[in-house]
C-alpha cells in the first residue's frame, strides 16, 4: 500500500500539518510542532514552511 502525506483532520491544532507529518513518519506530532516553533523563532522560516505546507498538503480523505 502506498503511503501518502495528508493534513490530519483528527489531531489538528491549526491546519493539521504537524499532525499529518507525525502520522506519516510515525512520530509524536508534538515533536514536529516544537521543530516548527524553533524554526519560527530563528528568523521566521518555520512560519513560512508551515503556511506553504498548509496550502500544498491535501486534507486526509474521510
């Protein structure tokens, strides 16, 4: 079965990007959220990356 990257519908806080990445790689979404927050504090690249991912990643089908 082919694995695809989707935004999460269940575990989302804002758009579901971090939860979707966590589900894809089988890691806790909190780790992904902390990484995005760290990059956001270091020049704002985390915010830009999150917004791009929110636009590009499709929502998980029901």
